[in-house]
């Protein structure tokens, strides 16, 4: 894990990458959050640059919505690290400790809740991207489509943590609820990405950014 209290977002990209490569934490949940936030930033790039060329109220509303989602996503990277550390601390308690199982169940709730929040915000970001399609100028579509794919991949990466931790929840009902939420999020995200990709002209579409000026 990071060896100082500096928040994840205040580390350089290089430090973050190298820490991910070497240390137990940040793990896939935190990396998923960072990837989703960067993907959303690419979508916002298309909106901002289009707005610079031709300002409209609907586009500004989408920019505001995307900025809010970006700010809500960001803290979940640190929350994922904290959730994993709490879960490992609970698992590491003496097996003779009467409170160990309840501590594991409680920690598992958070270890499922954080990736669930991440995936829910990713779904909202994909829905916003779908709405944004007609408001992004042709030369910026490739950025937005790349952003959508990053968000989609981040959502599925976050869902892996639900798969990994749901089995430690304290009841069958809680486990089933988590897995049902997981399945619904995956299906809706897949449908959203398909719609976004189709609207952009399909997986092989080139937006024209190579030949069109971004100025």
C-alpha cells in the first residue's frame, strides 16, 4: 500500500502506477475508480471543447452533470483502499476471537458496498455519455467513445470485487442481493455501451479527429 497518508489523487501518475505494480494496495477497485474517472474526463473533453465552439444550454447541463459524477467517483478510490484494509484486518484476527466472524461480515459489507457504489456511478456515467452523443462534435467522438469504453471496463472491474467479497456477507439474503445487483449492473452497462457504440457508428468508426482540426 502507499507508505504515506497522501490521498491517492495527490500522487503522480508514475508513483500510482508503480505502487499498483508492487504493493497489495491500491488494488483493482481503486484502479477501477481512477480508470472510470479518466474515462469520464474524456467524455467531458468532448463536451467542453464542443461547448467552446458553440455554447448551448443542454450541453452545459450535461457538462455540469458529468462534473458532479466525476467528483462523486473520485473519493471511492481511497474508500476502496480503506475497505480492503479493514477486511484484511478482520480476517487477520485470532481465529479463537469470538468477534472475528461478525467483524468479517461487517467488513465484507463495506467491501461490497464500495465497488457497488463505483459500478452504480459508472452506470450513471455511461447513461450520461449516451445522452451526450448528439452534443459532441464529430472530431471529438473518438475521445468520448474511448471514455465510454474505459467507464464500461471500470464498471466490470469493480464488479469483480463484489464477486470476491459477497461470499463473506453475513446472510444468504445479503449475498443474493449483492449478486443480483451485480448482474443487473453488468447487463445494463453492456446495453448502454452497445447503444453508445452503435450511435457513434460502430466499433470501427473513426471520428475524423485525425483529419479534422480540434482548434
